[in-house]
C-alpha cells in the first residue's frame, strides 16, 4: 500500500526535484514554528504563568495562528511522507511521532470542549483548577516530543531495531 | 513577578533543549560518521533514488563479504552533477564506494563521497575528496 503511494506522480515529482522538496521541507518547519510558537504561551498561561493576563485576548490571537500552523505542517508533512511513504511507515520513530501528534490533538480537543475553555466570560474559577494546568503542561510536552521524534526519524533511520523488518 | 516568570520560562526551555540535543547522535550531515576513509565494494541489491537522499543496499564482497551495507548517495542534484544516473545503478552492478562509515560498529551504513563503477569515478563530494 505504501509502495503504491510512492508511485503517485506527485510523490515521484517531489523525490526527483531540486527545489520543490526543500521548499516543502521549509513549509513544514514554518508550520511547526507557528503551531508551537503560538501554543506555548497559551499552555504556559494555562499552567499558571501570567495570571494577570486575561485568557480571552490571548486565545483570540494565538488559537488561529496555531490552527494555521497545524494546517500548514500537516499539508507539507503529508507531501514529505508520500515521497518516501514505505520507509516512514516502517519507522518506529515515525509511528511514535504520529501517536504523539494524535495525543496532542486529542488533548487540544478535550480542552476546547471543557466548560472552562468554552466559558465566554473568564471568571476566577473558569481557568483555575488542576485540569487546565495539566492540559497545558501535557500540550507542551506532547508537541515538543513530536518535534523531537520528527527529527530523530531522519537521524536514526537505519539504526538497528528502529525500523520494522522489510 | 513578571520578570521572575520570564526567567522561569527561559530556564525551563534551556533545560529541555539541552536534554534534547545531548541525546542526539546525528545521522544527517556527517557528524554520525568517522573521519577515516572507508572503502567498500559490493553488488547492488536495491536502489532508492531521490530526496532527501538516494540509498543503495550492497551485498559486500572482499573483506566485508557476507555483510549487507546501506550506502547513502546524493540528493538528485548532487548525483546529476557527478554524472551518476539511474541507468548506471542497476541491481547486480558491482560498485566501489569511497566515503565515511558510521561510527557505531553495529551500523553497516556509510555515506559515499565517490562511487566507482566499471573503473569510472563519480565524485559526489569533490570538495571533500580533496586531492
């Protein structure tokens, strides 16, 4: 299945390109930069930093940037993946990265559905408590780990035991 | 309070970055390889060309006989510059690789600086081969 993805014209085009591939690579990094750069201030606020700063305006600015970054990172990431789909699919590091991204997204979704986050007017109680704090810390840890594993996919590709047998 | 918060953030970030980088053993670039010249000859088992870099697997002959080696070659523009085409890299072809091997002895992986096929040299990194 992944071998056939590699045969797609767009995958072959990217694999053989001089400029398109590094361009897509850069787009992936820009996407991650926007996502992580926007989400860390939010996560830190949730974790208890800057209590004097109201959450609503922070959220209004940073959430759309994070979502934009996520969309860019996913789009570019899918393109990078299809260029060498079988190799990445067989990589334990890549699989672990996908699990972490899924967990980070689930964490974000859970937070978004939480009453504290949905409340329009911020009250003393709305952002207090242990759960927003845990969600904020979990978000930073999960996204950072996903980024680290993403890098390790390239660095440890041929390392024994990190790729499933062909 | 605000200044203290900032300091805490910077310290936490620095700690995480240190943990991350100190654990990493580079694969991209050259840091993962030894500095000594390494030569290996074998017949091509598989060929994968393209970004982020091409890759051959070799059934080694000579002193490494019986070993299966993975050889990194260039990305498309580098192979093209060296004149190393897809037609030259056919399964079963005998090639000699001059380059750098991974430091980790368990890793049968090397990065090619020069590929020699039928007596002809294809220099991927002329600046590293020097004179």
